C-alpha cells in the first residue's frame, strides 16, 4: 500500500492510499481537481499532467520517449513533469507528492 499526495488546482492537499493501477486512475476515482484522464491512460492527451516533487523524482523514474513527446506540447511542462497515467502504483511510491500542472 502506498500513500500518494496530490496538490490540486485549488492548492488543496489530498492524500490517498492505493495498491494497484495508475496514479491517473487513483486521481480520477477520487475527483482530484485538474486530473481528467481524457484518453483513459494511453498517453495521448496530457490531461493528467503533474509536477513531481523534486525529492520524489527517483521514486517515479523518468518519462518514456512517448511521454516526453506529449509533455513537449504542454506549456506548463518542466523537468519535474510526468503524465500520471504512465506511473503505476507500487509500494516504492509511498510518500510521493504530485502537484497538478496549472492550466
């Protein structure tokens, strides 16, 4: 079981627990403001763009080439950007903090 903290577009901090699925699925199931997951998690829309806390980057790993290509189209992307549909829940993610990328 991992505890994941999302900071939504309203700057509210919401900590959720999960043991499977993607972080996008977790966010959508819990109505995290700013995470839409319009493409259903196939890395083709960037509506699940988050900024990973710098201290947590090693836990989530680097974005794939396809994910990087999608992020390049987003004006809010930075070196901490990930699409949370591409991050699978695992115990290794316990304590990770993700900030929903602004619009």
